[in-house]
């Protein structure tokens, strides 16, 4: 075999290996999204299911979900993309009508159909020292997930009508967030019951595992400026303007 033919075979082999590599990248094997660097140093753990609002189902399907041990809110904000971080406007603990004894944040990632890493951050303010479900202590939880396109614009008229009917059955209130965007609010029902449980991430340290759990909660839900906001809380709403807090988080005003 002469040198010229050897070079041709070598070029074909390199091209074939490149095609295999691209195929593997499509499965996220070895694929490097620029934002993956933000996760370096975070401790990955096993997880069970992911959070989303069951009445909207917009983030129900996710691929290759990864979970990380909760960290401080400041640390977590530095581990999400800047274009996401700059759109989240935090409140002060002094604005909440309960003593905040625990502040923490969870980061959960997944992949979309464009091989892009999708970040979700859950920011929690808890009256309890450890978790949510002890003696019905108060909490305020903000869940934010990247979602570039307005999902309501992508729904068909039939899908929108079905969603509208479902939300009316659940007693959602449609509040005006902006001229074009809606802020959905779900209060307690007339009989003082929670019409929909609020799901959240809970880290069990002895198991090194993130679980999805749920609890009774007032709830706000909105898509705005490339993010989906799911905000839940249980606190004395007679002493604070909860809607104003939610608008501040989403709109910075």
C-alpha cells in the first residue's frame, strides 16, 4: 500500500470517528455546554423526580436530570447562567412575616431537545431549622426554570381552552403581570383547604439523595422573560402583601 492510499484511509477513519463522536454528543456523552463549567465544585447526588406545576405540565418532560446538594443562596446564584441570575430579584427576609431560620438553594439541571443545559434553581426561606414539614412551620419558596419561549404562545387554541377550563375548576385567579403576560394565583379554597399541593426538593443527608415532596401552599405561577416562576408559601398573608413580593421577584418592581 503506497503512502497516498494510506493517507486516504487515515482521513476516512478520522472522519468516521468524528461522526461517532458527534452521535455520542447528541446523547450528551462528552458534550460540553458552556454553562456546565458553572457546576464544577457542586456535589452531585442521586435524585427522585423533578418539580413542576401539575396543572400546567409545561416542564413535565425532562431529559438527563441531575441533582446537587443544596448550598447557600449566594453560592447557588453564582452557579446559574448570568442571563438567568440577572432576572431573579430576591426579597429581604425582613419582608417575610416569619422568622427565617434556614435559607438554602437547590440546583437541578436537565437537557432540552437542542442539546442545551437547562437550569432550575429552588430558593427556600424556612421558619424551621431543617426542613418544611415540622409542626406546619412557615416557608417561602421560589422555583425558577429556564424556558426561552413563551409556552402559552406555543399552545393551540384547543389546548389553551382546555387549560383555561382546568384552571377555572382549580379556582386559579388570573392576574395581570404585564400587558401581555398573566400571573396565575391559587389561594385556599372556600372551605380553607389546599386545592393543589406545592412540590419542592428536599435533601436527605443520610441518604445523599434529593426527593420531591409536596405540601399545602398558596401558589403563584408565571412565564416571564425566558423563565418560568413557580412560587409557593405558607405564612400569615394578612400581615404582608404577598402579591407585591411575587411581582418584585419577577419584575423587580
